[in-house]
C-alpha cells in the first residue's frame, strides 16, 4: 500500500469512528430526553393527586362533599 492509499484508508477509519461516536451520543441524548419526559410525567401525576387530595379535604371541611 502506498502513502496515498494508506492515508485514504486511515481517513476512512477516522470517519467511521466519528460516525459511530456521533451515533452513540445521539442515542445517549435520546435516552436522557426519554428519562426527563418520564420523570416530568410522574411528577405531574403526583402533583395532580396532591391537588385532588387538597380539594377533597377542603370540600370535607366546608361540608360540600355530600
């Protein structure tokens, strides 16, 4: 293999490695986004349950829950 072919081969390997790293980073970012989404949904559900509990307690306190 002459120098030109060797340089071309190394450039191709470097490009392949860069694409693989980029792909891995995108997968990691996608996983992180999914985790944040799930966490936000869970927090929203907890807040909704607490708000409903507070509303029910207020209704009970004023006798409007009959």
